[in-house]
C-alpha cells in the first residue's frame, strides 16, 4: 500500500492538471457555466432567461463582447439594422436552452449578468455567430475580453464581405 499510494497521487494530480489544461483550451470552462432557458429575447444582445430551466430564477443577460444596434433603449430611436439583428437573435434563441459562461466581471452597472451564450441543442456560440453574420459589432470592456481578438477578426471579415449591418448601414 505504501508503494502504490505515491503513484495513485501522481496519477490523480496528472488527471486534475490535464482536465484544467483542456478546459482552458476550449470555449469555456464548464465550472463557470450556468444552464438556462431563454424566456425572451429583449434585443439583439440582451436576453431574459430562467436559470436551470423554465421554472428557475429570472435573469437579464447581456452578451459579452458584442453590441447590436438598439431597438428598445429608452429615448433612443431604433438604429439601422437593429430590427434585423434582434430578429436574428430571436431566430437563434427563442425558446432555446443555453449554457451561459459568466465573464470575469459577472455583472454590468445595470445588474445584468454578463455572459457568453452557447445554444445547448448544438453548442452554437451565439455571441460569435452574431458577429460573424454581421448582426453585431464588437464591444470589448475589460476584464471581459476573452474573445476580443477572435470577435475583431470575425467582424473584419463580415465588414469586408459586406454582411449584415456592414452593407445596410454606414461603415
């Protein structure tokens, strides 16, 4: 027993290290994830969700790293491509389950949960999909900048291809 105990510890430590390393390589470490059901799409980058499913606590969620044109901001007219961006978020998320990965800074000044959203049915990274399709611009606010470079590259590609708001609105 004395001879096997050190080897067991080495194997356990290696397994823990490997798990941590792999979680860092993926889109999100599962430990920070929250499962929710989308109750309502407020606009292109804001959701109302029920944590843990339909009967769970309600939370307003602001998608990190992106900014869609305004459609419901008080005292602000509907912006160019705002209705289309909102419609795309509806298409992607109406009545869908999502895995929310909360940012380093969990809430904004309005109390909204700041998160990256992944559709549970197929793993679609929603924030990324909106930028790639030209439905959102990038918005990097430290410390929630994990995908800033990735989103900037995708926004550049969408702009160069004239996708979405990049062809419909002034550049």
